[in-house]
C-alpha cells in the first residue's frame, strides 16, 4: 500500500511538473540566440542540466509526454464512462467494478511508464541533480490539504476523524 502511494505521488508530481505551462516550452525548441543554454526546459535548467545531458533527456521527454498523454486520455474517457455508470438510473455494480478495473489497469500502465522514464532520466543525471529532482517530486507530491482531481483547497475537503488506532470514524461494515 505504501509503495502504491509513493508511486502515485511520484506520478502526480512528474505529471504536474511536465504539465506546467512553463515546462511545455522545453519540447522541440532549439537554442535561442539570446538564451544562456540550449536547455529550454525550466525544470532541467533548475537542475543544472548540461547541454550534453539535455541531448539525451529531450527525446525521452518528448516520448514520455506523448505516451503519457495517450494513457491520460484513455483513463479520462474511462472515468467519464464510470461516472455515467454511477449516474445511470439503474446501478449495475458489476459494470462499475469492471470499469474500475479498466481504470486501475490504465493507472498501472501510467505508473510503469513513469518509473521507466524516471529510471532513464536518473541514469543521465548526476547524484546531486538526482537529489534535487527527487526532492522536488517529494515536495510536489505532498497532497495534504489538496485534491488534484477536484481542484479544491483544504478548506473544502472534510478531514478524517481518526480514532486512537488510526482508523477513520466510519461504518466498518462496508
């Protein structure tokens, strides 16, 4: 369970980092006459990525973005279908569970893609750059008080009432 949470956190962080509007400029750009470096990606500039490192990273980043967007679109469509199943006048729990399994399979593919991307990038980065990158991912992945799904603040999300055992105060017959 902890491993899954860690992977989801890493995925969320990398997805967010690679979806930031400022990050989109890093793909497919060449050296600008006024730029200090050919590394046009703000994240990789912050890491201090050399031009040689960037030549290895950029093609992988383009492939990661393309592949992750395709999986994201698929998962998004499956989520819409799940909502339709839940909203239907006649609830079909078997169909809902089957759709959940499809979504989980898509999320698993996304995690595998992300892990592969992170491992490839890790091999190009120096130990200090790796430390910085994974620190940024850890910081970005902190979900306390936020919800990336609904884009609500901590004041909008009810907090769990935990008992002394750390269990939520809810009907455990579910």
